[in-house]
C-alpha cells in the first residue's frame, strides 16, 4: 500500500520537475545586523506568489523558478523585525543575489504560521487566535512529551493528558478529543479511542507547535471543536547535523511520611541521538530515543522507545516529496487513580499489577508542488497503526485493541489576483478497529472544502470558507456536516490588528465512546448506538497591539456554543443497577476573555510572557459549571541570557475546577476523589553553553514544581513532586 | 525611571512566582481503619512467640497456597506491615505477657483500603521458620467464638471496638487447608 502511494507521488514529482524548471532564481545570505552572524530558519517569501523557502545553517537561501521581472521578497523570523525588499530584478536563466541583514527586536515576533488557512501566513495577519511554541521552548523545559509543553500556552490546560483549549473540553476518560491533533497538517488521532497520543511524536524532531483556538472544522473537519494543534516537524538541514542529548531526573520524596511507598529513590532518564544530512537533492534525518521513568507513584513506571526517519527529495521548481516514519514502543504500569488521600501515591489493589504495552507507528508522505507562481499544490497521505493492550488480568479484564487509520488529502492554494487567495481541497479517511472492548468496526469519510481570503482594502481582509463532510465511522447512522467560517481582520496602523471570526465545529464520536462494552468496579459500561455527533459554534473578537518598543498585547473575547455535547455518566437501568454510558447530554456555552502580553525588561535582557484566560463554562440545561473546566488560567514566564548563561522560570496558576464527574466519588470508586485545590506551580532552570571547552556542549538544570505543591489535574491523580533534572546536549 | 519600572515589574513577577509555597493537598487528619483491644490468655514461653501481626483478608482465606500470592499482590493487609518490626516491638506498650494491648490498624503506612474485610485475625509465628504462621485469635461474632465477623473499613473513620480474644492454649483453627 505504502509502496503504491510512493510511486504515485514520484510520478507527480517527476512530472512537476519537467514542467516548472524555467525562469530565474534569487539567492543570498541573511545575517544579523551588527554581528553579521548567519540567521538560520528565516522565512523568505516571494510576495504575491506561493513561492518561499527558509535559510539554511549558513543563513543562505535560494528560490528557483521565479518568473522574470520585478519582485518583492519578505524576510521574517521570530525575534527580528520583518524586512521587505522590493524591485528585485529577476532575469530568465540568471540568478539574482540579495543579501539581507535583520534587526533583532526580542519582544516583537514575526512568526510564520500555516494552520489558520493551510498556507504560510504571518501571525499578525491571521484573523484567529494562534499561539506558537518554538522548538527552543520545548528544549529548555526538557519536555518529554508535547502535553508537558502545552501546559504553558495561554488558554490551554491539560487534564489527565487530554487537552482543553479555552474550556472546550473537560475530561472524557480517554475516549474522544475536542481538540484536533495534526502532524504536518494531517489528522493524527487514534482510530479506536479517538485520542491524541503525544508520545508517538518525538519532541526532538519538532520545529514548532501551532495552537489554533476556536472551532476550525471548516478547514479540518471532525474533532476541531475547540481548536487545532498542529505539530510541524523539523526541516532537514543542508549541512550534516548530529545531536546527542541525555537527561537524568530525580523525583523528590513525598511531602508526607504516610505517602511514602518506596525506600528507593525514583529516577527518570533518557537519551536521544539524531543525525541529518543532505546528499544532492535528497535529505535524510534519523532519530532514536529511549526514555525510562521509575514513576513517583506505585505501578506508574514506563519504558519508551521512539524511532523516527524523515526523507525529503527536492525537485526542480521548489517541488518536494517528504516521507516520515515514526515508531513508538512502550510499556509500563497503569495508574488510573489513587487508593485514597491517605495513600495518594498507591493505586487500589486491583490496579497494582496492571501493565499496558503498545506499539504505534505511522508512515506519511507529503508532496509539495508549485504549479506556477500563483498556484501551490500539496498532497498528503498518512497511515497510523495502533496496537495496545493490557498485559495482565486487571479491573476490566484482558484487553487488546488494534486500529488503523488511513488519511488522504489534496489541497490547492491559488492566488487568483491581488485581492483573492483561494484554498480548496478534499480529504478522505478510512478507519479499521478490532478491539476486545469496542468490537470490530470500520468506516470512513469524505470531505471537500474551499476558502477565499479577500483583501477588501490594504488594511481590511475578509476570509470565508465552507467544508462538507460525509462520515460513517463510529456512529451507526452515516451523517453529513456543513461547516462554514468567516473572519475579518483590520490593520489600521502598523502594529495594530483587530480581528473577528466565526466558525463551526463538529466531532464524530470515537469508536470507544459509541461501542465500549465492559465492567468496571461492578458497574456495567454499555454501548450507545444512538450517539450523535456533537457540534459547536465559535465567535471571537480580538485586538493585537504593539506598544512601542516595549512589547505586544493581545486581548480577545470568545464564546462557543455546544450542542449535543457528549459526556460519560450514569444512566438508570430498567429496574436493575445503573450503568455507565457515553451520551449526548446537553447544550453548553463557554465564554470568556483572554489577555496576553509579551514584553522585555532591562532593554530586552529579560523576555517575559504573561497570559490570563477567564472562562465561564455553563451547562445550559442544568446551569451548572461544566466538568473539569477551570475558570482562571494564569501563566507567566521569564527568560534571560547573559553571555554563555541562560536562566528562566515558569509560573502556572489554574483555578480549582468547580465540577467533576462526581459519580466516581459518590459511588466510592475513587475515595477522596473530590479533593482538589488550585494548581500553583513554579518551575526554574539555568543553563550554560560549554562550547568554550572546544566541545559543542550545553548543560541545563531544571527544577520543576520548585515549592513541591501537591495538586491534582484529574481527580485521584497527584501530580509529580519537585523534580531535579540535568540535561546535557551536544550538537555538531 | 525605566530601570525602576523594570525592577518593579521583575519584583512583582518574582512575588507571583513564589506564591506556590503552600503545600496544597495532604493526607486528611483522620485516616481510615479500625482499632480495638487484644486480650491475651495463656501466654506460652517467650521463644514460642516470635512475631505477632494483625492480618485483614477481604475474603475467607481457605487456600494456603494462594496466601503468599495474595500477600505479594497486597490483597491482604498486614499491621505492622511486613518488613517493619512486629507488634512485640511496640515501644508504646509492653506486649509480651501483657493481659491486653490496644491497637490501631489504619491506612496510614499500610496497604489497608476502604472496604469489607471478612477475616481479621492476630497472626502468630511460634517458631523460627519464617512461613510458620497460624491464627492466635480472630475477630469473631462473640466471645469464645471462632466464626469470623466482617469488619467494614470506612473512609476517614476509625471503626472502634474491633476486639480480638487470644487464648494461646486454645487458638482458632487454621482457616486454610
């Protein structure tokens, strides 16, 4: 199957090579103003076209197959002022040279994002709220998995490994997600449980993470109710690069003697090695990592191995074919909840020997073809295989689950004229599930979408789009969905952007939600063949404002209305015991506002980000607060650099959630499950660049949960105590 | 002026960063468990009482072969926990040859969980052989009775009055084959 797809892509690639090898080219070098150091990763765009590239490790760039005539180039990178060079003359068959020096402005970002409209755009131009996490932020926090880092994105919080963007999601006991995870733009959600398995994506190979806040089904289909997380993997550098990284961490002893359950110190450690090189037009990146964690709780250990291979073949005319392969193998204990608050780090007796083993792998292929200066074509295929199961007899018996998901999509971006940019495409997906808990199911979906960005005036942009989905995956009755979107952005002054948007979202229930059949703690969990898709409407009004050289402020008010919201809960049986089931239970509304500030202190010597989000998540039927939605999120971080030294600190406040799934507490399944408090966590770190020793080595020490706050994100689950981590990294 | 503003901002942030000093959640004041008095009669010689521990089985332990496995899987709760000094080493009261002692078997520091325990007994190791255990007394339906009575451990409650009568000259039968 994969071979056949690869052949199709190669044919496309070769035909593209033949068709678009004419015109001239532009090449040059981008450096920092003042120090003349090469700048790596600068985005270079040919204005008014779909052509662009990024600078390599020497700061060099080259854009081929440029139509002869005058053109304008735009250079942008985070932390630097955008540079525009107009009237660059390109002649047929010749290469124009353009070197650029960029000025550092630490508090002003010139971030390029791709998720808002399925094409490259400046962050300031997009009409929706997007946060971006750079690879450097993942590294400095030594994030083991992506959700570790997402905890510091304004408006985002994590509950039991599930992502909640602006109150859209609560916690659904491992089934379904109201946030869509994309891997290089392709949906990356397991076929059986509909989960986001963050461990499948090695953090060391991530270029950046884009988080779109608000319903985005008009472009991405199911699951994008609350937002989208797009993981962009690293580009292969033009010069060989090797990276060796090792870390060792120690969990502090529990705060209370009665919580101590092991006489031994609890450690976690890991290593990764990656090598990337380019030979001619072919680039290859190889990555391997190992992560061992003893766990700070009993039977909460894991052993994890990741393998990742990326190849990229460049063709003439800036066309390319990229293939990715990722493998995750892990096993470990299964800690679901505590025994009680007296023994908060020990699971109930029946969970003490639960082990889970999983093998998950994916292959994807991405073809980028430039049809002309005004037309870009991309095609993507993904096969995602998941195989997991309990190794021991446990509370829900021996279980095993196999699932496969195949997704195919094709997108075209057309610059129709100076005012209109059209993005259109289709996608299809096919799922197969064979699981002890969920049964055998297969299904698929087809979708088509189109979006136009209309530049009404130089300051005013209007975007409208619509997508139609036909799905027959988990639910028994096939259904169609029409999801529109509309957005307006207005930039009256340089540094000021007003935006407003409307979008519709929907989510097809996961196989696990519709078809699970099990018995847990003497309670029957039964399937629901009548489960219907849930829907949302999102609205946002926002303002982004640069404040002189001090920094930027972004404020936004938002509201989402949910219909047919799916929740897990108790239902009354006919004369028998109550049972657990996923059901469409309610209408809900989440509204609130968000403010974030990025500014510099001491002439930019210290960078600071502060974000606050208030949400009011209300069940419109019962008028209760929705479960697992905190009302207040506050994040702050400080980062400083002085010569070879760096230092930083993160602070996180998440208010105590008002409502939980209390049936698990009332029935005595999770004793003391109602015990929860505000989450107040401070992490600190310090690092040094040790390359003066002649070895390209850096060292960082992180102390997480500095004040050893004992808190839960999910009921019955104490989060890690203070941890000390030493990270060593060599790059050459 | 700028330096003052920067310093004030930095100070504010540092104050915010240090607000997590409170410890947050902690064990409740009242652990879950049961307590009572153990009344002894007819003590044997000291070298015939090597260890005394209270055991709580959620089920009636009718099969000796599975007891070790149940212990390993922590299905059986033991006080004091195995690996820690036994009741004879109690520093708060003299146990050996005492007429009675008070005990409190709680979830703090043991594997005792909330639930029903159908067999609660004082386990006695009379010889040097580590696996030679027998019941010395059982929590029963009445004085002089050997029929075990259930003990229901409630969350954050000390269930009192779980008294055990021990007559070393007339111990209860081993429940297992």
